[in-house]
């Protein structure tokens, strides 16, 4: 079993910054990729940023404003120049491979609220 614990988030005015962090814990797994997704009220969950083997990809809406970085089992999302449309619940995601069975699994954090006011 893998647990993802998120921290950060909160409320900020437009133009401000926030930093989200997520740490994966558990035993006997390798992390293939980590990322952040978000879900606004009434909308589907969408990819915000993902990092795999050092390669990053971002949603067009956050390019040049958000930065994802990973160190071992921890992934951070630095969010600058926040806009009201960034308001959503942000979820950490980890794509892992179990060491013994080589089963590939997807895990999610509990979500953290980000609210940007105009």
C-alpha cells in the first residue's frame, strides 16, 4: 500500500503564490511518475503537471506560471501568478510499480483546496 500525504494549499489573492507538496510512503515500490491534477466544481479532473524521469509536462493553462519538481518520493508544485480560474481541489498522483509483482498502480492523495480570489 502506498500513501500520499499532501500539504500546502489555502487561499490567496490573484497574482499571489502557493506551494503544494506531496510525499509518498510505503514499502516495496518504485515510483514511475508523479503529478498534480485538479478538479473544479462541476468540472472533470484535469492534469496540471506531471514529471517522469526528469521530463515535465504542463497543462497549457499553467505553463510559465507553475513549476513541478521531484526529489525521491516527494513532489512539489510551485504556483505563481495565480488566477481565480486556478481555484480547485488539487490532487497528488503517483504512478508506481510494485517491486515483487511488477504490478503498475496509480495512487491519489486526499486533495487540498486552492482558492484564488480576484
